[in-house]
């Protein structure tokens, strides 16, 4: 397979691959190994049906369904739709989802392993996605600071996140709240396959760090979030239709950026790969 590195610390592009054709096990193994080494894989110029997107994603593991079931608007409940488009007055996807730094589904006890995002319709300008290597961010910390983080745990709250990100929406239903109780994760986690340590933080999802006074918790979180998305750790992806990106949520954060949503449509389909263990 022809490949090229995309950035000094994150991302590998695989060239000349057509995922609408059967993918031999050996090629999938190379993609899987590339994901461990580079945390993000880009495959451009794809022309996939929803079924092909789902079937390719399933090669990485079981797929999860999003708690916001109103945005599972394709025949495949495994696909979460992110979009500003409506059909007959009904949104086909969640608009402004992920416009903040986060790792997908960190609000579960066992968060997801990765995500497979496919660009179906993209604006000619804006709507980029930023991806940050949380391993590189952790490794760049000095030893004393690393020691300070040892053993610290933070509370990830989907209910808190939803209230901040989607103030204009109908509130979560009781069933949705029941599916998303607050959970606790370490601030530094170790990748179960590579053994590399990474920061595990996020902008709106973490309510506080356990055991720290409110101001101290907020200051430390702000410091870690700012460090984690320093320019040297971040790759900016300018989407083209047909781009497919797979990323490892165990060692990256990402953030979608705004676009002119009055002028352009953006339609993205995301499959989410089940995690197998709790962060530790
Ligand atoms: C997300 O998966 O959080 C959103 C990414 C995007 O829409 O670019």
C-alpha cells in the first residue's frame, strides 16, 4: 500500500485504496497497524454506500449507536449524522456537534475505541476538523508536571456537555439521561495496545477534577486543554467529498470548526467503534 505521513506527530494517508472493493485481510491489518502508529488514517476519494461504510467500520470492532437517536436518520442506526441539512423541516443530523475539543464518547465508562467519519457533502470553505495527538501532548510535559498528574481523575458529564453545547435544543429525555450518567476517568491514560501514555481531557465534557478545589480544578483543566491543542500537536483537515478518516479516540482529541451554514450544507456520517476496556 502506498502511504504518506500527514504531520510530524499524527496521521497517515493511505493512497490508491478503493474501499468499495473487497479489502483483503492483509491490507486491513496494515490499516489497523497504521492506526496504532499514527493515531489517524486518511483515505481519500471514496464512493461508499452507507452499507459499505458500516461494513468497513465493523472490521475494527462492534459499532455503537448514539444516544441522540433522532440523528440516526439513515437505514443504518450505526451511522450518526452530523449536518445542518433538514428534510421536510426535520434535521437529518446534529448540527454543531463536536465544535469543541473532545474525544468521542469519553462520557461512557468504556469509551469508544475509534471513529470512522465519511464526508458526503462539504462546504467549499470552513468546516475543517482539527485533530490533536494526546500522546505527543503528554510526552512534551516536563517530568514534574507529569508527576503532578499521576493518579488524578476527572468527571466526564454528557448531561453537562449537552447543556453547554446545545442550549437551543429540547433537553435530553429521561431515557437519554439514564444512558449517560457521569463517569470518572484518569487524566492520563495508557494506550492498551501501544503502551503509550496520553492526556485524556476535553473542553466542555469534564465537569471537574476530583479532589481539587473548584478554582484549582478549572485552572488545571484550562492549562491542560490549552497545552493539548498547541499547534505542534494539531493536524487540520480540510475535507473533500469522499474523504474517510479513522481516528483512535484513546489517544487523540478533535474539534470541528464552523462554516457558513446559511450558505452551504455539510453532511458527515460517523460510525463509532466500541471500546474494549476502561481507560487506565
Ligand atoms: C465529531 O465527530 O465530533 C465531529 C467531527 C466533524 O464534524 O468534523
